[in-house]
């Protein structure tokens, strides 16, 4: 897989009054050209912070990128100048966040917000940018774009605002689109439409996507690759089919078991994973999942598991993969 973006050993700490919070603790990730990588995990697992680090949008202070490389198109984004980063954001890397109301400017028409990037990054004339803005609104399925281009965000519905955000993000043909829980704030039908749209556009434009989500259904729908994060670390990663059918990490098993199935009946209980995520003020020495893991061994509490390669693109950080560990038979199967 030829990668367009690669994160190496990313570490991010937030220096709070209560002490340092080790939010991201040595994350390695690769995004293939034109592929969608989903980063999945519960809140506080470090997935959003990882996305923010790519764009250098971590609020600093209190946030600080302590270590790591973010390799993108021959550069290390951790080390390029602020000016260069400003240029990359919105042109080479687009972004869509959960709540379009906070990311759109309420005082500016939607059209102007699309045009700004085009005039700034692509030096289009006002007239050309305007035409492109209409085109973009049409592309993301907004009806009567010639009229809508002059409207303000509050005149759009929630779903249309998210479509407008996607139009802004894609207007300069970015190589990578980062979408952090892009549909969480929307109702289910609109959610499905927006995901369908993103998928369609990804296939059409060959933009790589980094999709942050806590929803395995969204992963199955959208992504080719998935990275499961827990306690500031990637605990398992690989191709989606491989992870859904042959996951090897007990935390991933727990996630799978808590996912509603197609044949799920209301009276059946979902199986949440008992316990709570690790305290990132004082992260555990060993496996971050050890306190909740039904298969934890002595070594799990004392030593960080090594990362084992199950196959060329399936990695798992779990001591159960150690050649001397007793194999565990239970692996839940999930139909996708
Ligand atoms: Fe469980 Fe140990 Fe594997 Fe962590 S390393 S997931 S505690 S078996
Ligand atoms: Mg988040």
C-alpha cells in the first residue's frame, strides 16, 4: 500500500493544573493513497487528538506534541513552519468536524466561505471562485445551489450545513480529508445520506479520508482500513474485513460484542465492556486494557505489549500473541 500520510510515534500531552494528561502515547498510523482509514475508539481514547495533531490544531498551551513525525507528501508536518501549515490546512488537507454550526462562520454567506479558500489557495478570480462554489454545492447535493450560495449558515438545515462543510473541505481538491465524527450530531436518515455522499465523493475524487468515529457501523460502511484506539494507543489495526472477521485483540472483541447486529432484537442486552478506561494522568505501565481484560495475565499489568504482525497489514498490541501465551479461542464474528 502506497501511503499518502504516515504518523510515527506520535505523543501528545496536555499540561493541566491537575498534572500532565498523556492523551496520545506513541501512535503509529498509515493512510493509503485514496483509501479511507477509520480511527475507532471510545471518548478519551485519543482519536480526536491524533486528528488535531495532524493539522497542528492542538490548543497549546495546554496541549503539546512531545514527539513524533507526521509525514505527508515528502514533509514532516510536525516540523514545517506555521505559515506552511496554514497553507496546507484547507488546501492539501481538508477537514470536517462534528458540529458544522461551530465551524462555519455565521456572519458570512456559505458561498463566500467556499470562495475564500479558492481565492486564497488557488488564486481564482472572484467570478471563477463563485462559479466553483455553486458547482461544489451542487456536487454535495444541495438543491438550487445558485440561490443557496448567497444564504447564511442559519438558513441551512443541519444536514445541509454538513454538506456545505464537505463542499468547503473538498473545494481545493485536498489529498486527505479528515472527518471527526462528521455525522454524530445528525439524525439517522441524514447521517446515512452524508456518509453515502462522502463515500461517493471519495471514490470520485480519490481523496484519502481519515474518519474518526466511535461507531463500528460507520467503519464497516466507509473504510478500508481501521485502527482501534484505547488509552492513547493503537491496540489493533488492519483491513476492515480482517478486523471485523478475525480480530485478535480482546478490546476489539468487546467493541464488536457491544455493536448492535442487523438481527439485533430490542429485548437482547448489548454487551458493554465492564469497567472504565485508564487514567491518563497516570497511565498504566503495562497494557492499557489490563484492568478490564478478561484474559489479562501477570505480564499484562507490568509490561506494555509488543506490537505483533498477524499479517502484512494486521497489527495487534497484545501479549496473547506472544508465542508462549495460551491461545484464547473466543473470537466473535461480525457480519458486514
Ligand atoms: Fe488483555 Fe493482556 Fe492482551 Fe492487554 S495484553 S489485551 S491485558 S491479554
Ligand atoms: Mg472526539
